[in-house]
C-alpha cells in the first residue's frame, strides 16, 4: 500500500489490514494510525504504534525510516510531557540516522535529544550529547540545524555559569541563522546573549543586543514579539539605572499586553515600570 491508499482508509480498516501486514506496509500503517491517535489525543496508543513501527523498520533494514519514526516519537513524547521518554527516542533516532549515514538528520535528532536533557536539567549530559552533532569541516549544509545546536549548547553553558563559552556559541548560532535568513532565530540568539551580558555586567553590549532584538521584533507581524522586546529593553535600561527609559519601554509593553488581554505580560511590565 502506498501513502495515498493508507490515508484513505478508516482506522478500523487500517487495523484490520495491519493484522496481516509485514515490512514496509506494516511500518506505513502503524505510522498513519499513530498520527490518527495523536489527533484524537491518545498519546499512549500513538507511542506504542510508533515504537512498533520504528522497531519494524529497523528490523527490516530501513535505518533511515526508523530514524524518522523515532524522531516523530520523540516529538510526540516531548509535547505530551514525557520528556525522559522523548530523550531516549531522539537518541535512538540519531543512532538510526548515523547507521544510514544521514549526517544532518542525525544532527537534528541529537538536537532533540539535547533539548530534552536541557529540559530535565541535565546540562552536562546535554553538552556531551551534542558535542559531535554538527560536522566541523567546512560551512554547514544545514545552517539552521547548526544554529539550533549551537544555541542549545549556549543555553546549557549559561546554566552551568560558563558565560564566556556561552557567548561564543551565541555568536556562532547567530552567524548560522543569519546565513539562512532567519531574523527571528537571530533575535533568539541575541536574547540569550543579552541575558549573559546583563549577568556579567557588560551593560553597553547588553543595550546593543536589546536594541537589535527590538529592531527585529518591529519587523515581524506578532505584537507579542514587540512587547517582549520592549520588556527586555526596559529591563536593560533598569540595570543601567536609566529609569525614565526603562519606564517608557515598560509602558509600551504594558499597552501591547493590555490590548492582547495578557495578564502575565501586564504584571511583568508593571513590575519593571515601578
């Protein structure tokens, strides 16, 4: 059965066909059933189906397919709150992609593995897991993935109070994101660098970064981006003891949050506004 045929079947029909299916057909049907179960909010059933599909693909010598299935499993588990399970699934995905010699798919899976470890507070393990994720020779073929890995590692280093190393990786991440034209991602790297600079007391560099993020936010359609960037400017000016400017940006942020009926945003703006 091809993907179109599978997509046209009902859940009952797919389960009936699955009973006698083997190989690639079994994998394809289990994946489709898993997506249907996720749409219904049945995470447990979807996890079982994806685990079985990944195991079947691997047993059938389909390493790349298995890597894709385990990656999807990791995403589903992470979104469903099973961060520990997600970490294991992403790691299996990376192992499968390595077997299939798919370097950048492996890197993306290791990013997921590391992101789960970061969420679990296991920062040293996060760094170890992603240490060899990105090829080091030449310019990256997938700069977005290279940028996400660098930013993830910067976050782990920041949590470990290794601020100098974290700043270097923020710059590396920023350069990768610029190379593939992702201004929002550039702003994410600058936002982390801003936090590091504030903690380190480099308030001139912090203000420069806060302004960079603000410029990017003003050129995106989401008002929430503008409000967050204004909050960060207010915070930076407050650290610089520039109270009028801090109050100005905090008020601007508050006005945006008020329009969006965002109570937590309003509360944060009020705290900075004084």
